[in-house]
C-alpha cells in the first residue's frame, strides 16, 4: 500500500501525502471556525482568563488545533501540561499533571502530590511564567475527575491564577457540564468556541488546494466542480472525512490514469468508505413527470 501511495503521489507531482490523518500542523489550513477558535485561545490566555472550552464534532480538527496551540505556547516559552487521554481517576489526573510539570509522584500520597503541584505552580508564578493545562478529549473525563479539575482551577494567588485550563472535547462535554453538580465549573468557563465543518464546496476547494500545494502540487485544480460537490455531500464538510475520501479519490484517479478527478472517481471512494454520507436522491425525474402530467391535463 505504501508503494502504491508513493506511486500515486509521484503521478500527481506530490512530494508527500496531502491528506494524511495524523494531526500534522504543517498541513494546518485556516478554516473560519478554526481561525476564530485559535484567536480566541490566544486572547483568553494572554488575558489571564482561567478556563477556556473548545468543542466540535468528531473529525472537525480539535486535536490539530490543540497541537497548534501547544506549538505556539512552546514558541513563546510558556509552560504547558498536556493530557491527551483524560479518562483517569481524580488521583490519576493529579499525578499526570505532576509528571507534566516534571515532578516525581511515586510513593507519595495524593495530598502530597497536590501540595507539590501547588508549590511548583507558585515557583512559576514568582518568575512570571504562566502555566497552561491542556486537556484533549475532555468528554472522556469521569465526573469525579471533572470535579478535581475545578479544585485545580482554585489554585491562585491574590492577583492571578496559578494555572490556566483549556478543554478540547466533543459536544458530549457540553451535556456533562450542564449537570447541576458542575454548575460551579461551568460558571468558570469564561470563553468557549465550537469548531464546525466546511460549509460549502467552495470552501472545500480552498481546503483541498491548500493541502495539495503544501504537499508540492503545482498544476491546475485536480478536483473538478462535479467532484467537489460530490465530495462535500459525502463528507458533509467534516475535515477528517474529506481527507479520507480525497486520498481514496486520488488513488482511484491514478488507477484510471486520470489527470483530473471527477464525480465518478469520488463515487468509487465513497463506496469504499463506511463513514461517508450517501448522495441525496435525484428527484429531477419526479419533477419532470409531475410537470409533464400537469401539461397533459391542461391540454386534455
């Protein structure tokens, strides 16, 4: 499969795969909702706000945005603690944060770990270095672990928060936070944003072209208008599905020896992808039949 993919890339003049599924920030495309969310994150963190929440459906680019934020914080010499899998107990979360802050939590009680974390955060505060805790897939956090997160957000001095917290999660996170027991936590979320899909085939065309250009493509647009419309309908504009279908469409086009990709190439990719949405039914024949019957009735 690797040899086939490489041959396909060479056929279309590509230096690397343009539609990989790994969250590679090199292929970051500034989609409208992504841009708004990223600007909000930078503003909120620079303002010293304690809690930010970013939600989006599966495949809308939360992890890629999260990686971009981590890279931005590292470039600005801001300490970050990254928890990619928060399906932990409350104690497990404290220990994971301790490890991210360079603390040894072995053979220590949970209370000792908490005290060590607070002391480390105070050290950062004294040097004027902010600390950001970033939690991906936050919808997976058990209720008790979410409650521990509220306690972590309590760590502060008279002038500032000792740690800022950014949550990335699916819409289920909103459902959990709406529970009465989390009303205190919900009130602490000062900024939030939702990531959405590409809203039409024109936006999809820009997305595809940018990723192809990053991968080295320098020719005329590969995807014809019919292919773009079909691809948008089949993916509903969800970037992950777009990448899957676009990569398969390239392989279909290569197999057919086609230099440009059309709707029938996309159709074969859709047929091979379980998560793709079926094309809407074509009701044009019904409209024509109805019109013809009406005209015939008038004539009679």
